[in-house]
C-alpha cells in the first residue's frame, strides 16, 4: 500500500532524527506491524515477528510500540478495560469500533453521518471538539448466528425440553441457581410459562419455580437427544 510506503519513510526520518537506538530492529517491528490490519497485543506482535524469522524481546517490542504511539504511527486502546492492543494510526483517517462482548472481535467502521452529527452536537453547545472515539459493544454476526440456538429460558414455550447451557449475570446468579439445585447441563422441561411472572420447570422429578428476571439469565437450547 502506498500509505505504508509513506509510513516507512517517515518512520526512518523521525527515528533517526530523534537518534533512537537500535533502529534496524525497531524498523522490523514497524514492518511486521504494517503487515496486519488487526488490533494486536505485544504478545501477538512478537509471534508475527518470529514468523518473519526475527527474534526480538517482548520488552523491546513494547518499548518500540510506545515510541510509535508517541510519534503518531500507532494508537493503543483498552477496549472494555481489557488488555492493551495497538492499531495503525494513518494521518487524515478516522474510524470507530464495534466490539463483540462474546468473542471480543473488534470491527472498524466509518460513518460520515455520525461524524457530522457529533460536530453539530458539539457546536450547538458551544463546544470545540478536538478528538473523540466511539465504541459500540454488542454481539457480532458470527456469534449471533451461534446464539440463535441459545435463548433465555424466559422465552421458552410450555412443554419444551431444553438443556441449560449458560448462566448469565455473574457469580451471584450462578450461586443462587446452585443453591436451588439447578446446574449447567441439566435437562429441563417447561411446565408453565405465561410470558408474565413466574415460570415452573422440572428437572427429572423435581419442580422449580423461577422469577422472570432469573429466567432471563438462564440460557438454554433444545434437547435433541
């Protein structure tokens, strides 16, 4: 890509101008970084560098990425307060991100209407916007297709036979269900569900009554066995 040629030329100029040491090795980090369009961690970048046949210490790679961020060749992010990842910073370009909360895939997108709307909102309030970032959290199309098989117990119909596959809502919800005697992998039958209020379900010969809020946290799929 033409933009990558420019990046390499500017990298050489700035790093030599600033008398940054170990230039040749740092240039290897840049070359490898430009080979991927993904948001990469230092560990992932080290793996890519090794695939190129080079051996560079993780701390050296991390230090080089910090310099690249300082000089405007890369940008680091911690999506959802997760681990640090680096992406390209091409001058004159801006994009936002959608982050899948299930597989943690990061999808870049550009939308001029959003950019203009943000400028209009800021201007209407007398605010001069310098920079911004937009992060949308949800479920990507791949995970959504898989999730179609899964559904909240609250959405099940009377008479359905299901398997508990996942319990959402953190340790509190899991502990509450364990205390009741329900576990992941249990095969259940929906006895009653009027789409309002409580549900009655059975596991083997035991009956359980669940509030709708708790039933929303129990992810189930059809028992095909």
